[in-house]
């Protein structure tokens, strides 16, 4: 836990950008509740920005590898699919 806190303190700007991306995506998701097509678009855009953020973050840390990119893409895809099923279910 101490290592995580130290990592966040060291790269606070990176994590503030990530927080902004995720909050903006959540707000857009709830704001467009009555327009499912726009909800899907906002979730997709959030997922893309999440992957781009991960790539840029690890590039700046000089530890960018294909495995890292695939991991961020997998998490984004999983989140996208979960929210997509929630949107289409209603």
C-alpha cells in the first residue's frame, strides 16, 4: 500500500488526468441516460482515452511493453462490454 501511495504522489499529474477521464466518462454516462446511442459513444470514448492514457503513462515511465498495452486494452474492453450490456438491457 505504501508503494502505491508513493507512486501516486510521484506522478500526481498522471493520475489527475486519469481521474478527469474517468469522472468525465461517468458524468457523460449518467447525463445521457435517455439517449443510449450517446451513452455507448461516451463509454467507447472513455475506454479509448483510458487506453491512450495507459500507453502515454507507461511510455513516460519508460516501461511500455506490448503486455501493458494489451492489459489496458483488455480492461477497457471488459468495462465497455459490461456497460454496453447494461445500456442495451434497459
